[in-house]
C-alpha cells in the first residue's frame, strides 16, 4: 500500500521546496515547480514499484521537473550563472567521489583474506586468475574471496547510508545514517 499524497506532502514538502529552490531562480518558480512535482506524484503513484524507494522516486520526479522547467524556456535565454556547470544541477560525480574515498577505509577494515583480495583486484588491477596464482589458491577460491569482500563492503554501505541512483544505476546522492561515509552530500546537508 502506498502512502497518501498528504503523508508525502508532510514528509517531503519542505525539503523538496528547498531542493527545488536551490536549483531555480526565484521563490515563485520554486513554488510552481513544487506544485508540479506533487501533481506528477499524484498522477504517477501507480508507477511506484517499491514503496521502500519512495524518497528516491520523489526526488527523481523533482529533478525531472527542474530539467523540464529549463527545457521549456526559450532556447536563447541565458541560464543563470549558478547553472553554468551542469555538475551543479546533477551532482553524480560528487556523490560517487565521496563514496570512493570512504570505501578505501572500509576495505582496510575487512578481514585479511578479503582485504587482500579486494586490494589486489580493485586497486592493483589483477584479474581473478592472477589473484589465484599469486595467493596459491584455486580460481573459484579467488572468485569467492572477491565476491565476499564486495558483499561485505556493500552491506556496510547499505547499513550506513540511503542511496539514490540514476536510471543507469549510478549513485547520484546519498544520505548518511552514520559517520562511515565521510562528509554528507550537498542535498542531505541542505535538507
């Protein structure tokens, strides 16, 4: 069962307005876009496949509304200076870069066989056959170590953070539940 529109408004309305306002030129445009976002949420609620991903879904609708807002403008109109760099509107690299820095410390905390397997394959570029040869273990043993190490890192990340992905599966934003992922992303700090 999906939450009511009123519940979504109460849970996300203020944060969404701040999110939108930081991406458009004035309060009136932000208010209009906020109303548009909630209209889209209302009309597309049936397309939400997983109610556990409600927050990601709502923010994706908001991003799309901001994009549509700028697309609808006359093509010759100059964009505000705050949008001169597309990375300011779409912060994918920043979130991924922050996570990459935090992941190395997580790798360093893995038990020795997993840490060694992940460092040799992910950081030093060995393929799994070369890893097996170097460690004197079977190829299936090497694959198992790498797979288990990756799973341990994934479990750690999912325990400490909420992730938002783009349609290609890339991390575009995340919110911390603990201190293991470094600094908070820009959106979660502004929320």
